[in-house]
């Protein structure tokens, strides 16, 4: 998680909250994470 947080320049605690369904990320955050993972953002909505 720390690696992804560093790549996306997002707090690791935010990554954990998103992953665990505690928060709904903004579209801009989804786009940043998708870019860091080098995937299409639509993958998050399948």
C-alpha cells in the first residue's frame, strides 16, 4: 500500500479507507490512482 500511495501521491491511510469501503474517493483521486497503476479507470467500476 505504501508503494501505491507514494506513486499516486495519496496518503496511505486514504488508500486503506478506499480499499476497505470506508470512503468513496473523488473522481480525481480515482484517476490519479489509475494512472499510478497504469490501468484504465473504468476497471474500478466493473
